[in-house]
C-alpha cells in the first residue's frame, strides 16, 4: 500500500521568502511522486512529477522538488514566494502499474505581504 | 496540456432528488476516468475508477447504488448522485489520464460543488 504524509496543514511565508512544503511517502515499490496545486473551488493542476529520472525535478512557476530515497521525502520548494502562490498544495503517489493517485492531506500556503 | 471539463461547476438540489455530473475530456480520449470527493479542508478521496464500456470499480466504503457511474464513451463519464441527502454535499472532482499506467499524466476537471438542502 502507498501513502503520503504532508507535514503542516498550514504554512505561512512572507512574499519573497523561501517556500518549503514537506512530503514524505511510503511505498513498497519504486514510486512516482507528484505535486499538485489547487486554487479555491477549482480542480488540481500538476506542478511537477518524479518518475525515476532525475532526482531534482523542476516544475512550473519556479517550483522544484527533490526525491530523496534515503529520507522517503519529496519536499516542494520555491526560492521566492509570490502572492499568486497562495493555494492548497497536494503531494500524491502512484506506481508504474497503478493509475490511481493517493493524495496527502494537503498544505494550505498563505503568503504574507 | 489536455483539458478535462466538468459540468456543472456548482449545483444545489433538494434532498431526495438525483444529480448528474458530467466529466469530459475535450482534446484526448480517456479510457479511464476517476471520480474523487473532497470535503472542506480535506484531501481528495478516490471514489471510483470509471472504465469506458464496462462497470466502474468502486473504492471500499463507496455505495455503488448511490453513486452511479457511466462511462459511455472515451470522452465522457458521468456521476449520478441518487436520492441525495445533505451528507452528500461535497466537492466532486473527476480526472482523466492521457494514457495508461502510472507514468501517464492525470488531468483534473474544475470540480463540482454539490449542496443538498
């Protein structure tokens, strides 16, 4: 079985500061990992994904995440927060043969002006 | 990227009535679509996997007779909430993959907010 844990249901950072959203996974097989963003009353948009290629993955809007097998982590970072980054962020896991995505509980990111 | 369109974006219905939500893949064919339910400030919970031309596969604890899923074509899946009750009020989201297997990207509809009064 696969699972994802997102530490911190709510993170606040100042505009221009570093964004760090944490995600740890549990999987019995090599995982595929994803970060999605959700704006209010909208569906999810893919930010980036790890599929066993490079461990440092770059996504849209200057977000990136690093897959660390030894730490079973896939934390999301952005060097400089922008007001438009305020949203809910979900980490998700699947594996090669499984189309189902298992989502974490989400982290709400607030940007302080 | 690929577009998944969900309709309606919001609906209010009376308790005891049925509501149909449509999920369309606009520019690709989706053999498999997924239906999720999201409670306020919570994560997405997979309800069922919808397969074109066959019966949907429901997750444990999801009532098949209450949440009817029909995947009649490669671009359309529908979720019907039958005999809706206030506890069915939630945000329902569909997604479709552009291919098969875990590598294929999942695209999400904009969601449908259902309120049962």
